[in-house]
C-alpha cells in the first residue's frame, strides 16, 4: 500500500518557548497530518514538550537569526504537506477557527480553484483583553497556504508570506497571546525596536530627529487612539497607543548612537 504524502503541515518557529508551545499544539495538533518545529537552539524544554505530543512531530534544529522569518522560510523548505498552517509559539486557533479549518481541510484535497492562501484575522491579547480597536483588529496574517506557492521576501521582520495565486479570508480568528504581562510586552518591544534600528544602520539611513522624536510619535498616537478609536479598549488601548508612538524615539537613539 502506497502511503499518501501529508496534506496539511503545522509549522511553528521556536526559541525558548516552553511557556507557550502548548498553545498552538493543543489547538491544532489533531487537525494536521504533520507538525514541523523549526527550533533556533532552545535551551529550555521547548523541544522536549513538543516531542511529547507524539509521532507527528519532527524537529528541525537551526540557528536563531535576528529576523525570525528566516525560520518560517526554512519551514516552507522542509515541510512535506501540500498545505502549511503556520502558527507562532504564542498563538492558538480559536475554537471557531478550528472548526473552520477542519471543514476547509476536507476541500483542500480536491481543490480545483486558483486559491493559494488564506488570510486569517488575528486577535491580540494585551494586558488582560483582546485589542479590538486602534487599528489592531483584524490583524490580518497569511498563515494557511500552499507550500509550493509560498515564500518570504525576508526584507523585514513584519512581512507576510507571499503566495503565487489568489487568496481568500477565513471567517474566524487566530488568538495571539503575546503580551499577558507588561514585562513580556516590553521585552518584545525592545527587540523589535532594535531590529528596526539595525535595519536603518545597514541601509545607511540616518533618521530625521524631528520626524522620529516629534512627528511620527504624535501622528501614530493620534491615529491609533483617536482616529481608530483605541480609547474604546480602555487602559490597555492607551498603553498600546503610547508605546506604539514612543518606539520611534528608541529607534532613533539606537540608530544614531552606533
């Protein structure tokens, strides 16, 4: 009997994610035919926990590049499934999205259309609630796509997968549990600011002081908090708007003090 190749591979890039790795695995393990963990050299129990889920799980051990999207590209290069469901270690499928993907999977096997990927709305958990205003939702992410038609440009840390073909939207959302505490948010905030500052340095761009210290912060805060009604998310909405705006100051100082 010829064994059929897997239809759907769950890919998860990881680095020291023992506190989070169960989120994507618990929500999606039973939906997929294969799980590929692309691990950037974790020194905690991330890999051990992932392996405990069973024989579907395989581990690709790599380095931990500053632009972690490289490991998402490595997942595309090494997965066996015709389709990839990509989740970060701090994300999970909502119960409604689980049902939707279960239904979609049954149609992907015999798909005859030119649909190569699905945009999925994402709800971001921040300081005790999901942010639903401030331009944060729907935080569209392209996370379900045909493996052979997808790739990353790898130009910055915020980009989406690029697919050759048409895309559609799912109705239900991924739940992004990135910032349950302010400490974790600040850790990630500094990391992304450092990456963006290093990009400016590599490009030989010296940021404009009035722009990064005054213009961009003011425009960003007003856009998030007033125009996109971030105030409706309460205190978390104000904190999100504030730190989304003052990040330009940190980027400026990191880029100009090298």
